[in-house]
C-alpha cells in the first residue's frame, strides 16, 4: 500500500470511520473531497429491510399475491410489445374448464371435493381470461383492474384457507 493512502498512527474510537485523502496534485487552491459515510442505516433502509424480511418469511402464504403482482407488469409489457399476444393466450382460459371435466369424469367426487374443484377451475379460468384480456387491451382497460383485484382477493383467501387445513 502506498504511503500516501495509508494512515499513520491515528487512533479513533470504535464505530468511527475516518477517511483520509492524500494531498491533491496540481492546483494548490483545489478544494479537497469530503466523503460522508453514515454510521447507521437510514430509517427508510431499516423499514425496507423489515418489510423484505417479513415478505420472505411468509412467502409461501403470499404466493397468490406474488403471482398477481407479477402478472400486472408482465401483461403491460406484453400489451406494449405485442397486443396480439392476447389472442394467443385466449385459448388458455378454456383449459381449467376442460381439466375440471376430465378430472370429474375419471375420478367422480361428491359435495366438498366437487365444490373445491369447480371453484379452482373457475378461479383459474378468470385468471387466464384476465391475462389474455390484459395482454390484448392493457391491464388498466375498462374493468380489468377491478377484476384483477377481486380475483386476487379470492385467490389469496382460498389459498390461506387451504393452507390452514
């Protein structure tokens, strides 16, 4: 290490960071650089760190929320780049209903299982239809924002109920 950047014999208290800059070459009248290093994280950094830790801790319980929040910018990008992608995604809306028909025919169920299957198929159909419409028309077009909100609330509530059992 150069002797110009190394501190010599300076004692400082614990927790205090001192930055020494060597004399500037060239102009004698040039002002020195001052570097300010905060001792502690800011309150904003602490709050964001706390929020990040909470979200990471409950990531399994918040899976539908993460998917819903991820779907919003994804459909906005799809709409901006290729509005016709909504036409390609539209047939996906029928897939959950086909799944419900096939599962109900192969493994017939009664009462509660049929209700859960039908609810899951309906929610997935609404989700895929929203993605197709949002990719085609934009996520803020018409009632799509309200449909997104309602589908997110239903999916998150159902997810928490299923996980608690």
